[in-house]
C-alpha cells in the first residue's frame, strides 16, 4: 500500500497477474461512512462473481485524520485535505502498468476544503479510462456546482447514477448526454429470511412491535420526527419499541461532539417515552444489522433532505422484507411505488403516526408490503450490481476482457429447508417453505436424483436420511397397480388434483428417479437400492399403454439407467417399445424446418432427444442416434443465440411455423438442457455440446435476458423463473432441485475430466466465460 508522500510504485511489487486491474477511489473501511461500506460491498460482490476476470484495488480517500488497519486490497491512500496529493496520485496511477481502469466514488463534501476543483484536477491528469459514480445529484445546483458536474462528466468515460431520477436530473438540469449515463442501483444483501419472533427473543424484544431506523446519526436523519410521533403511537400500541441503530457520524462528532444524540435523549425524557426507545450506539456488523432489520415490523426513514439521491439504509431494509414508511426523497418515491412502501411528509409527526398506527395493527398488510419490496429489490442484489459493473468495465476497457463467472459452491441448505419428515414441500414464499402447498411426486423424484448425485460426488452420509425421505414419499405414492399418484396435501392426504390431471409425466419422472438410483446401487447402502428395486419392478408394467411423449421419454431414461447395471430382457423390450413409439411420432411430425416429435415445443423439451440417445446407447439402433442428433440440434438452434440460452417460454409454447414469443423461462428447462448436453457431449466427444452446457449454466448466474441471478447464493435456493421484466423471487422445490442437478452435472464433468470444463476445451481457461464485444453484445 502506498501513501502519496512515498513512492507510488515499487518494482518489487510487479505482478504477473494477467487480469486487468481496476482501481476504486473511495473512502474505505475502517473509515466509517456509507460510501466506504458501499465500496467494500461492491468490491466483494465483484470478486465473488468475477475473481477470474478482474483484479480490484482500492485508493482510500482520507481526511487529516489518517487511518490504520486497512485490508490488503488498499493500494493507495489520498489525503483529500492536501491539494498537492491529487497530482501525485494521478501520476502514480498513470505510471502503474497494471491499472487499466479507475472507478471514482463521488460525494459532495469528500474533497474539502478546496471543494471540487482539486478533484477536477485529478480527473484531468488521469490518463486511464474513468468511470465516475455519483452518489448525490443536486436537484437545484448553483451555477458553479452545475459547471463542475458537467466538467466531471466530460472528463469521465462513463457516469453511473443509482436511480432513474438522478439520470433525468443529469440530462435536464446539467445537460449531460443520456448515452453517457448508466443506471446501476445501490446494492443490497441477499438475506436468509429468519423467523422474526425468534430474532426478537434473541435481542430481548419478545412481544414487541418494533420500529427501527439505522445509519450514522446526524441532524439530517430527522429522528426527532419519530420521537414526536411516538406518544400517539404508544397510546394505541403500548407494546411498541423504537430502535435507533448506529453511531454518530464521525464528521458530526468532530464538529459538534454528541450534541445531536444528547438532544434526542433529552426529547425522549421530556416526552416520557424512555421505556419505548432504545439507542444502539454502535456500528453494527452486517450479520447483526440484518438480523435487527429482519425483526423490524416497520422501518422508518425520516431524512430531512428532499434532494437526497439515494439511501442505502432503506434499501437494506427492503431487502430484509421490512414494511417501510419514508419521507419523499427521490429514491423513496421511485422504489416504494406500487404499494411497496408508504410515503410520509417531511417533519410531520402527525402524519407519521397516522401511517404507522394502522400498519402496526395489520400484520398481513406489513407482510404484503414487505414482499412487494423484496420483489423490487431482487435486481439490486449485490450479485446483480456486480454483473452490471462488470459489464460496464468490459465495455470501457480497451482490452475487451472475457467475463468469467465464478462457479458457486454446491449448497444443500435450501433443499434441506424444504424437506420435512414427509417429503419435499412443493412451493415457497420467497425462501420460506409454504407447507400449505403440500408435496408432489414430481419434486420428490427429482430430489431423489439430486441427492443420489450429491452422495456419489461427496460420499456425505448426511445425504442418506434425505434419500430415505424421498424414497419413502415415492413408495407412499405408489398404488396397488404399480402406478403413482402425484399430489399430497400437508396432512399427507392425496388431493383431488390426482383425479383432474394426467399423471403420466409424474409416473415417468418416478421411473427415471428409481432407475437412476438403481444405476448407483454399488455406492448406496443396500437398504435403499433394495427398496427402490421393489418399487421399480412394480411400476414397470404401467408403461404398456402410455403414449404421452414426455412420459415415455422419462420412462426410457429410467429403463436405460436400470439396464446400465442390471440385465432384464423384459425391460429392454419395454424400452424398445417406447422408443419405437417416439420414433414414429418424430417421423410423422418432422419436416425440412421442423425436426421434432410434436407440432409444438413446450416444456422439458431436451428430455426427448436425450431419451432417444439413451435408446440408441442401449439398443445400438442407428435410427435412434440419427433422430436424437437431428432433434437436439433443432432444439439447440431454437434456444441458443448470441445472448446465451433462452428456453421456450411457458407463457406461450412455440408452434410449428411460428417464432418464439412471450416470456416465462423456467430453471427446470435449463437444467434438463444441461443434463442432455452432458450425455451428448460424453457420447460423441464433441466440444460444441460441452461449450453449450457451460453457457447454459451461466443462465443461473446472470447470463440471461435480464442480466440477473437466478441462483441465490445466500440461501442455496433458486428463483422460480425469469419473467418479462423481473425474476420470480419464490424459491420452490422444482427450481431449487433443478439448479442443484445442473450444478452437480458440471461438477461431475469436471471431476471426470480431472480439470475444469474450460481447461479441457480450450487449454487453460477456467470459470464460465462471456465475451463482451465493443458494441456491448455478449456471446460465447
């Protein structure tokens, strides 16, 4: 790390790291301020997703109170109070051969006492590309500030703001061309939402209705508005408790000590509300802060600044599912719309009390507001913000790097969370399992396959109880004639849906799961394979009269897996019978521009060519091989393009002679594609299949139409789908198990080839790569 008073570059520190280095100029911990926390969160998020793509370093902005104990990523230190250091650090940046891009976090007041003139000098001297991030855009600047902002924008390659309102101000008030402005929201943390009552118990708030606010304390926070509203609230809700979380801002302490906090304490005393208010005078660690926010019933944001561009504090509260009452700063007006929060006037305790009292009485209303807020915050997760910044870095850098998504670790947390003693629960509200939705054979069959794969990979004995749960569920669903029912309610009773729905597909998935388990009987305790064999043999006779395309495909996979480790002429004949039916369907429907088994493409399409390939591998029949290749290539041609995989949307199936329209991409379709690509790649040893397997998995990580994550690394769950403008934040069984299966397939491939997917295919690359062309279009 270098300070500006010492040489900025030491030859002994030269690195052979080929990644482009991005230097972020910002305040940084241990400095306590919102932008310091922002920059640390941003750096960590980019490193989690793109550690192979970029090397990130920090140029720490300080005042006349220099700090110690900086982490290793801090490379430079700049005392913003000393004018001479701006030119010195600019020369150091220009001389550093590794720094290819500079990202500057800007806030008015960072560059005192000289104002913005020294900062503009810094921008003028830096010869590397610059991205300027504005944390505040003044709505009514004086002539001097407006000119300075225009100058800063002119000296930067890109300008980043965090709201549409700020972008509009730059255009309308400052005259900055919109083409130069990128909107990237303030990041928020993904949260494993815990039971608020248990958290209240933990923090001594049992039985309380909790109001809270947090952040570095100062007069602009408007805490007195809430204190003045509390007597009215307490009269209706005597169980209320107001938490004021956070230390006093260091700058406020430097100028006025703890005067503001003491004024608040005196107001509490005068109003006689001491037992209802708690001051938590600490800069809380992130896990503790998120727990306080999760136990909060209503989060109060009472800023007195109508021009405040953005607030990270209520962004965090929204990500924790809090119902929020906020003063009408532009950020709040933008993100709390559509009943995602409540707006209350500045300095108006009467209105604040009037909004809080009925909301405290209506738990379901608070939950609904919190869920709407959560949905709005999905795009602002730090992982999505990291994707947005990484893509902007790539567009800015002359070297046009290849974005390499880091593979997440394999995580079973959410799968276990969804699993009861009876089976895997069907749906979730956000990441909370919804037991009222019951269970399905479909989900438990897929979960059985996933846990078999995980046990084969890890040998983890804690998988075996889960295996037993899913196998028990399947056994319970089996009827006397060998067939299976699919739908079971929370009490374990078969529902009327079993009479209303065609159950052939569910029966096919069950046979696939059982056959898959039996193909691994050599590594599993005999008690599981013995029971599965009994269920499988009882189910096999069901298939004589089945003609449903996908049901037959699943069944073929089940018979194929069984036959890889077991001999049975009866089941060979059954597989052949089903494959012949699929072959006849294909020959009936296929024509020059339509190589498919039906006159439409619907869901789980990859299962069909995969089944035909299984049939070929079992029988050696050449026509099956040809149909498998033709139909799979046809499907891949319809689902892969320059922006990655776009599976057939469930909003509108694709009919013969039409083009793909509509929205609704499901994780299960991506997972089935990956399973099929793996088998085709292994069978034919063709690079194109493995490359597309790689590209398809990147869909879960953010390489999709919305550039948003589908896999949730915080919970280990997977969002339920990609809709027209947003991700469905629920993390149900189908999506979670599908993503896990896909991840395990890639891990198994890596282990089998004794190297990463990209190492095998292209001699040394690792991670999941995306090429960003100068025009911003992504392709592999």
